[in-house]
């Protein structure tokens, strides 16, 4: 199975900051990577698929990049609603696996 | 508008079979390319994909749990079912169903908490 390693596991930031979360795959997954945001007590919501395509309704402050084994999610000008846990997931065949998550907290 | 809602027993005992139902609207599982998956999340932990089923009845299972999982669908009633046999406390989690778009999870239900306890 393809393993996904996210870093950092957690980070603190302030409203208005720019942050980057990374996801490293154990083998080449081309551009088959999605990102999700999960707020406390809620279900995950799709942000990005195919490494850089924004899901419907996702603000342009969010940006995905990368290919092969190295990927990143960049969030510009953090808003209060952006805090939560972010997960990457590869969608290159089966089984699809998720990264361990990055918890983004308010500083 | 796509919506999904999970339902389950809430609590069950070890060794029993867990039966979950995903009721959805806003799409049809008879449409080419459509799929529904199940993902679970123990409290305070990460996400684990369990299984998914496609419009053409192709089914895929998590290899580590495959012997215990059975996924099925009722297209006319717009429901997908997941059974997990021989549960134990490690199966305690919130269970989500999600509509798939290609091979990512585009729309998620609110989740249903399942507790396995003697």
C-alpha cells in the first residue's frame, strides 16, 4: 500500500498568515492526490483533487501543488474558518490511503 | 444537491456484525461513473478507507479488513450498505459514507458513531 506522510503534524498560526502543509508519498502517485479539511466535530470536506484542482466552492486562498511523491497545500491569508485538521489522500488506484493529518490551530 | 446520511446501531457487543446504511440523494448509483465509499475515524485519530462500490457493482475492499467487510447497494432506494463481521473494540469509530468522484471523496455524510462494548 502507498503510505502518505504529512508534515508538520501540527502548527499554530494567526489570522492573516500564510501556511504550507506537505504530504510525501512512499511511491510515485503522479498527480493523484486530494486534500480535505475537517473541522472539529464535522465530516471532512474536499478542498483539492488531482493535486491542484480546487473543488467547487473552495476559495482561491487555497492552493495545491506537487507531483510524483512531494505535494503541498498552501493557504494564503488565513481566516478563522480555516482552522482544523487537514488530510491528504492519494487517489492512484486501490487502496486509497490518507495521511495522518495536520492540525492547524490558532496562535 | 448531493446529500448522504449514515445510520447504524450506535452500540453493539464484541463478535456481533455491524450493519450500516448510507441513504443518499441528489445522484443515482445507476449513473456511469458514480460510486459510494465508506471511511471510518476513531475518536481523535485519522481516516481509514474501508470499501467502495461503483455503479456497475464493482466492489473494492481495504485489504486488511477484506475478510470481514461486505458492501452492497440498492439503487432504487438510493442506499448503500456496509456490514462488518466479528467486531471488537478496535472497530469503535465514527463511520462516514461519501460519494466518490473518480477516486476521491467529493461529498461526505455527517457520520454515525459506533461503539463496540461488552
